[in-house]
C-alpha cells in the first residue's frame, strides 16, 4: 500500500486543551472532516462528542485532549488528539493516543508533529505514575484510516495485533445442540456477580485487557451498564458453575440512527475446564437464533486474529465474514 509521507518542513503548530462545552462543536467539525477524508460513513453527533469528552474521574479534557492549532493563526484548529493510559498486565502500562485531522492538512507533517507532541505529554504523565517494567505508546486504526496509519508508521510505531470485525447474515441461524452436561438458564439478578467474575477471568487473558475496568469498585458500574441486555444472554451452567457464555446485545438507539436491524454476539467465552466440547458453537448458535427471533438481520462480533483459543477460525467456520480490520500499533516509551 502506498503511504503518504510528510513534507520536509511541517506546518508550525501550537496546542491547547479543551475549554469545556464551547469546544464541542469544534471537535465535532474536525471529527467530521477527518471521517470524510477517510471515506468513513459512520455518523458522529454533538451528543456523542459531549458524552465522550465531558470531564469525569477518568478524563481531564484540559490535559488529555490536545487541540492542534496553526502557530501563525491560533484561532484555526486543524486537529485534535485524545490520550490516556491503562494497565494491560501487572508489569505493563500502555499510553494511548487517538487522533483526528482535517483532510486538507494531511500529508504535510502535521499528524506526525501531533503524535510527537502527544508523546511528550504522555511521558510527563508517566513520571507521575508508579513505575512498571514496561511502558509503551499505543495507537490503533481502522483499515479506512490510511493517513493515520502512515503517520504512526512514520513516527516509529509497529503493528502488534489485528482485530477482525465480522458479520453473520441472519438468513438462517445454525442449529447446534447444547452438549450433554450443560444447562442454559435465564439470567437472574443473583447470577450477575458470577457473570462479572467469568467476564473478568476472560478479559485477563486478552491482548486488549484493561485491568482498571475490572477492579472490584467497578462492579456497580458494570452492573448498571445501560448497554446490557441480559434477556438475550446465553449462559451455560455445569451444575452450579458458569461454564460458558455469549452476551448477545441489541442497541435499539443505534439501530434507529443507522436504519438497520443489527445485533451483537459479544464476550464469547468458555471456561477452561469445559472447552473442546462444542459449547461455544452451541452458545453462538442460540445467540444468533434469539437475535433473529427478535427481528435482527445481522450479527456482529470482533475477534483477535491471533486469539489463542482459535476463536477466529471457529467464527469463520460458523459463517461469520470479515468486513473490516482494526490494527493496533505500539512503540516502546524511551
């Protein structure tokens, strides 16, 4: 793939943080310009910007969102970067950035300059945190974001993982019986803590694990997550133990906005003692059937292409097809 290279004399920039709600329309304008340049049809609204960039315990917009402006005309904002950090393993902390840039400023060294400025801010933050054995800069991109990928590569980032976004067309849902010894039970309130623990266990083994999301104090937030649709969840029990699950989901508001009938088969997991018995296939088949019965025409999932449990190959065999790929990049923090 041909990659755009930055000009030898990048445009001088200055940076500032977000000054509350008055900057939200500006962020929306930059975001839309960036998506248009990437040929990304996904809509973005002011409400989404407001929700994503409002001050919270996890986000200080004045410090964690950098708006890049022209040095010679500081009132002209050309792009912005959202940065943060999380712990992926006990010995590894990741400092991430995700950036948007207006189309007319692509390929002129602007994005590379924004990346370097963001790295400097992240180094400052790293010095405030307890030391760990490994710190990395991280970025990710969809396959539509060719210019952003080029900017990351031009500044020394390397591909570490690819994730496939896959779709199942619900013309027919597969019929796979639940293996002997397992029982599918409707999810009740008293089951939620056990499901949380199983999901926590699953995430601990994933490449994209975020340790902070699974601290005990986060359980109330998880329990009250409005995206949960336990009426669709398929949870298999072996006696009094949760053996596996697929947490199927339908987002009615999202479907209304996109004028579609779309569901998700997420958090697919079989615990180690019960693997290689066909349970995952059966739970996925039941999830697809319940989504179809609820009027959905398609079901989506995301999977690490290097998943150790060979989940990617399982999903392909069941009929899921890749429709886009997200790539993760990292660079060691010097």
